[in-house]
C-alpha cells in the first residue's frame, strides 16, 4: 500500500511530490495523459519567481520532475480510470491495476475550453488547435493568416507567439478590451502583426466538407453583422475546464466543476487533498498551483502522522 498517491504532474502535483518525497513518504505520482501539465504547452514563463530571464515551460516542469525523483518520488505514466474514496484504504484503478493508498493528493489540473461551434470538432488538428506552442510552427500555418480567439493572457501569449509564423494574426475577442494582464495586453496591442477584431465571436469553422480549414465565420456581437475571415488556423484560447469529472459524486464540486476547497487543502473525505488548477478558479498561476501543492503535501504528511500516532 502507498503512503501517498499524487494525481497529476503539473506544478501542483510535482511540488507535492517534492515535499512528500523529502518527508520520506515515497510518493507514487501518476502523470495522466499530459505529463508536466498545461505549462509544458507554454513558451516562456516570465513570472515564476527565480527566473528573471524567464524559463521555458517544458524545461521548468522537467526540472521539477527531476527534483521530485531525486528525493524518491516514483513517477508513473498512467491514467486513473476510477476511484473509490469511501474505501479504507483509498482505492484507485490505474490502467487496469489496483492501487491502494492511505492519502491522495488530487492535482489533476484543467483542460482547454472549447468554443462549441460547428466545424470546431471536425477540423481539430486540421487547422483548429488549442496550443500555439505545440502546433504554431507547423508548415500549414507558415505565412498564412491565423486567428486566435480570447482576450486573456493565454490568447495574448498565443497571438504574440504566432506572429513568428503567420502572415497576420487576428485576435478575435467578444468584448472591446482585453482581460489579460496590462503588460501582456500592451505588448499584444503594440505588435504590428496582430490585428484585434473586437466585439466579435467565431460562429463557425469552415470548410468541413473539404476536411481543411479555410476560414472562420464571424459575428459582430454589437451590430449583428456577419462576415467570413479566410485563415489557415484557429487557435482557441478561451480558458480552461477543471479535470474533476472522475470525482463527481464523491467530492463536492462548484457550479463550474472546480473542487470545493476546505481548510488546509482538505476535501470532505479524510486523507484526500486537492491542489492546483482543479481547485482554483481564481488565480490559476504556476506559482499558486505550486504553493497549493506544497500545502497539500504538508497536510497529507500531518494526516499520516496522526494515523500512525
Ligand atoms: P482567462 O483569463 O479566463 O481568459 C479567457 C478569455 O477567453 C477571456 O477573455 C474570455 O472573455 C474569453 N472567453 C471565455 N469563454 C469564451 C467563449 N465561450 N467564447 C469566446 N471567448 C470566451 O483564461 P486564460 O487566458 O487561459 O488565463 C487563465 C489564467 O492563467 C489567468 O489567471 C492568466 O493570468 C494565467 N496565465 C498567465 C500567463 C502568463 O502570465 N504568462 C499566460 C497564460 C495564462 P471575457 O474577457 O469576456 O471573459
């Protein structure tokens, strides 16, 4: 039986792994389908303390994993299929194998939110993508007009990154001001290759019949005017949905699906703690996720000490 199982290897999960490993708890850390979490899809992280020149998101996560492994964390590539939090010990099924544990830290992160418009699903990977860092350099996008949707830091970051490849980057936002931090918004609006299209929504991605993206249909939300914008790529950056579905019915979720966080990263189930983007709809920063992972690890350690006292 494990002392601690950690679900997720983003900032929260790996920080929890570093702390529980240093406490000699020999944690088992399950990667899920996206080892390293969403930060691995970011280019330069400029606001993680200690890196004045910025740090590549993938490199940051790789270094966190090495740090956890150095102290004895066992990183396992695996997806949790089911959980029984009422069982004592807590029971998980991981890729068909049973795993029993005394404590569980859930740091399952969040996935990309979709627009839900016609053509989006059909043309995914054929022009529609949720990650500029992963896909932006593909030949199909080179010297072509590209569209980014969203008005937050992610959309701004993606738009700026894509100016390296596209002929022009249209930033389609449903309002007339950006939600992004001022530094990102100013940088974006000052970039001559980025053209904002305000008060507008993408209503359809074309052309499903040919299996290739040719452009997006837009609607101006103030005037109702509709138009077609030829483009080779649609980069959707409209926020995230927490990865909590697996725990529905066993742990309390809020209306948006985030874990309801108790005092000390606790849940309603003793020995089960949550950390990071799956439990934070407000801050969602790498550093806050890391802080939550640290706190969850300390609480799990205290809980185990209480069990064994
Ligand atoms: P976000 O801040 O929640 O912004 C989402 C954007 O998408 C908003 O502008 C929102 O419009 C728009 N949107 C949401 N649903 C939409 C829909 N159905 N159709 C069209 N537009 C829609 O998400 P984010 O940009 O991914 O950022 C998440 C967190 O990560 C933030 O705290 C951010 O600061 C952080 N982050 C930081 C960095 C960095 O510092 N380098 C980089 C990326 C992300 P409204 O504005 O109208 O709500």
